[in-house]
C-alpha cells in the first residue's frame, strides 16, 4: 500500500493519497487545498486517481476537490447528509477568512455498508455523524488503518459547536463504531498526529470510561 499523508491549506488538513503498488490505482482523501502538491505525490508514484473521497463538507477538507477532479477526471464522493453544509462553502470561507472555492459538485453519496476501492485496496465506509451530519470514516480492514476525518484526533475529538454538530451523536459514533475496531488500528486524523484505537481507548479524555 502506498500511503502518503501531508497537511494542506491554512488549517493543515491531513490529505491522504492511497495507492495500489501493482495496479497504480489510487484514491485521494480530503484534498482541501494545495492541489499542485497532491498532484506531485500522485505523479511521484505514477498513480491514476480513481476516487476523490471527502470525509465531511468542511472547506478545509473539500476545498480543492473540484480542481483535483478537473485534473484527474475522478468522481467526488461525500455522504449526502453533508450536502447542505456543502452549499454553505461561501459562509465557511468567510468564517476563516479564506477565498471560497466556488460550487463543489458531488458525483455519488457513500455511507455505511459500502466500500471504496483502488486496485486491491478496499476501504469500508463508516458513517460517523457528530462533527457534521454526514461525517464518514474510511476503514481499511486488511491494513487495520482508519482515516478518521475530524471525528477522532490524538487525545481529542471533533468539535460539535458548528452547524450540524452534535456531542451526543459524535460520542455514539465513537463508542459504537470507532471503538469497535481493533486496538492496533492506526488512526489518521483529519488534523495533527497519527494515533491508534488502543491508545485513544486508554488515554483520550473523551473516551475513557469513568
Ligand atoms: Zn471539520
């Protein structure tokens, strides 16, 4: 598995480029910005981008999606519960003083029970509402790797005070869905350092049982 993780944009969203070493098919997760950097990684490994997957419709995760689609022809996938947030990209841009990326078109909605593939690599989609209504995580069972978006961070969890956020829902998503994964699962959060499900189960103040 080729997996490059690098921060993009002013909010330093972790963008993932994941590719099959044999077929060179790949997916890009959360191309929030800096699409020239994303394309440089794609070219470095001679990859063909088959899917653009967005963990949720916050501007720092979805902002570069249309530019990447134009460059690669790959479809953009997002859970439909975030379509209303996607219509607020201008408002989101104003919150953080960024230029709006314009309209983002979604090619397909994805949710729990579906998979996204690139060559021999398969990710299970997990709908994990709470940070936003349409937040999803991608779990690669063969590699025990989780792309968590802004649902889970090393030592913290996603904020729930923005439109569509719910503390009750994010805690249910974390306890029922993410903590059901094996302890050795490597977690790639939407921002900041990598962690594991086991470490977060033991030490994350939002998750430890009192
Ligand atoms: Zn977010």
